[in-house]
């Protein structure tokens, strides 16, 4: 008998991978393991190193890929490879243009430029940055509890991954 997985965790995993799961169920296609790259294999959708961190870029639509290449001053690559299948075949050429461009400036710079161009992008945060993000207060992502063995010391832990009514779910006691 196999180990049971928490159903809510499995639900979340399926939702996060909806396109790949559906493609598998409908077409029998098992996705390649591509690290941070898009499962579409488009070279304009990946994680890129900036000079102070990392940025996730999702330039999947033709207009987004074109805008991305315009943003780095290499629209000629889009013109040479206008179709998605062509861009996939030319991944090395796109990487050779994109990697040094992103490395040449800050994440904040690229977020501003890409937002202006209409290219979806997000900074990849460290754990320190993400746990300090004010959205965690609004989303109730973290919960304060007494530190095990030190009841006078409060620490934060991750809250429940789902919401309930009445909200939010509460931590009733610290872990063993």
C-alpha cells in the first residue's frame, strides 16, 4: 500500500501544472524536465539572472516575444524567427542575446522595462524577501506561534494552504 498524499496538496499541484497534466491526460505527452524554462520550450519564457538577482519572464505570445526582444534591443531576432517553432529551434541564439542583456542591469530595471512593454515578468524573491513581503499580512500566509521549548518566544510558521469559513484556519498548537 502506497503512502497517501494530502488531498489539498495534490489539488494544488494539479492546478499549478494544469497545462502539463491536461496535455498528458488528453495527448499522453509526458513533459520534459526543463528546470525553470517554460514547458512550451519557448526561449522567451524562462528565468534569467540579472546583476542583482533573478527574474522570471513569460514572453509566450508572439507580441510578448517581440516586445521582449525590442526591450533588449534585439528585435532583429524576432524578425528572423517570427514563429514559435522557429524560436524553439533557435533557442541558443535567443539565450545568447537574452542572458547577457538581463545580466547587464538590475531586476527592478527589467521589471519596469518589461511592464512598460507588456511582457509578463516577476522578480524571484529570496526566502527573506518573500516572508517579509507585506502581502503575507494581507493573505495571512504566516502564523505566529510559541517557539517549541521557549513558550515566551514567538516565531512565524507557514499557515494553511487553503482558506475556510470562518477564515483563517488557525494553528492550534506547535508541531511536535
